[in-house]
C-alpha cells in the first residue's frame, strides 16, 4: 500500500497532514507552501522535498506536480477568511480553496483530501470548488470531524472533503463512522501525569469566556497565540478550577496537544512557532482520515 499511494501535500504548513498520512503508511513525496518560516520547520522534520511556491499559480503548480509520480493530493488551503477568529468575510485567501480544486482538476489524482475550518462548507468559494470536483468525476465524502473523537485531546472541529475518482458520494462515511471514538479524548488520557498539573490557562478571545481548563476534558481549540496569565485575572464562573492552580501550557506542550511528537523540531521566533502550531492540522486527525482511506481501499479491493 505504501508504494501504491504517493502523496503531494499542498499548503503543507509545518506538516501535520503529511505526518498523519505517513503514520498511516502512505508515501509523501512532495510538499508545497508559500510560507517561508513553515517550510523551514517542515524541511527539518521530513526527508522529502518541500518547495516554496505560489499556489495561486494553478498552471505552474500543476506542471510541477506532474514531474512526480503522485496519485494523492492533500492540503488545507489558508482558512483565515472562513474562521471564527477572523472577520468571516471571504477574500483572497478564500480564493485559494478554488486554486486547490483547480490543481486537482488539472493533475487528476485518484484521491484528494481538502481540510479546512467548519464554516468552509457553506462558503461561496467552497461551493465553486465542489462543482469543480464533481465535474472532474470525483465522488465526494464531505464531513465535519471533531478531533477529540479522532485521537486528539482537543475539541477542534474541521471540515474535510475527500474525493475518489469514479466513486459514489459518501463512499467513505461508513468507514469514518465505524472508526470514530465513542467519547472525547481528554488531556489526562493523552498526557497521563506528564504535565504535572490538573489545570491550565488558555487565554480567552474575550473575558466573557472562561480561561481555566481541567485535564479531565479535551483542550479547547489550540490557537496561534499563547499568552501568560494577566495580573489580577478575574475568575470566570465556568472556570474548571482556581487560577492559582493553573499555568499556561508551554509551546512544546501546545504542539503535543496538536499531537506532534515531542521530538518534532521547531525553529523560529516564539511568535511564529506559536502561529504555526495553531494553524497546523493535528497529526492524529490527519492520520485518522488517512487510515479511513486505507481501510476503505483494502475492504473494496481497490488500488491506485
């Protein structure tokens, strides 16, 4: 199977999807992004080539991928214009969702996986991209996954569009549902006693939200900022514990909540690294999707 499925990761960031797919036995042979700092991190953690390239240039990217023997394209086009943290207005970054679809149409891999924030599924750009996939002959499985049910100790919902040439729509949904955990993965289940605390501080977007979380629940979504506890923090009625018993998670710990291994090599300024971590696809979420694909292909005696 590893030799059959050769993967190109577009908008690869630091490689959360790549690492998840590699863990499932797929052979990632190329990664592309236009974020220099993330490419530096990616290149320190993977042996295959990672190229800095403008992914809005569909024709040139498609030619580039054509030089590689790939039959799977994966990627998470930048999602800020769709996210709850952003202004929720579609703009230039949203157009990259269509660019991803146009690259898929041009290269025609047997399988593609597109990941984005939950709101993407209702966006105009995604609807245009969806039509491109359908017109190109792909059967689509469109699903919102909660990472805490997919081996990640984090309440993080992400939208996936998974395409297989010639398949019927929802081809993968039964496999996905059969593999989802029955209950969310908590921080304590994942970290055991290694964090040496029962409570931790996560800086809220505004002070109408709680900031103290317990290890006996999944983490809230890891964002691209990691701020210290402010002096004179006022307790929130929903805080899981006293602020005096809590501490912020370190940068490495936050990366581990994203299920990157402790050995993953992070380089760059603290601000940039925190942003890379917050933007990444959790490794185990990517692995969950990849394993579902592998199981489906084996169960249906399909090869690519």
